[in-house]
């Protein structure tokens, strides 16, 4: 087999390594440039969402300045108070059903400023 001096050189138009989260090149990764998804103004917001849930609503609590572990503990207490299920997803607490009034009372007792938002 004859060897040429260009053996081993590969040309590519690819941008190199990409971020597994956003898919952009590592040098231009958009993940690190994103700010907090939740406005951090010290106000806890409670809203009702039905989008993507086949019409059944959930009460979504955002803006609670706690870490993931503390959010899960708070969510457990709120679920017990409302007598329903729920979860913690990406810094938001979701409680099944429309329990905004009960949730507002309970979170206010903890010393947070609470606003009901949305319809």
C-alpha cells in the first residue's frame, strides 16, 4: 500500500464538541448564559395552569427562595394540607387541583409575600 503525506488528516465543517444540554458548540454554550428562570423579586406567586394537562388544573407555586431539598419538604407539607398529590419540577411546586386560597394562607404563615397570579 502506498502512503501519501496527507494520511491521517481529516477535514470537517463540524464545530467540534457540543453541549449535551443546549446543543450549541461548547465555546458558545447557551446554558451558562441563562439567568434564573424564576423572577427573584422576593414574591411567591401562585397560579393555576391547565395547559398540557388535558383540562385538569394544577396550582403552581414559583419564586420560593429555597433549594431543591427544602422545596420537596415544603411541597410535602402543602400536599398534606390540601389532601392531594403534587410534585417539584425545575424549582416550581405543582399541587394537583385548584387550592390557591389554602396555599396562599399556608405560605403566608411561613413569612413570605404571596400573590395570586393568572386566571
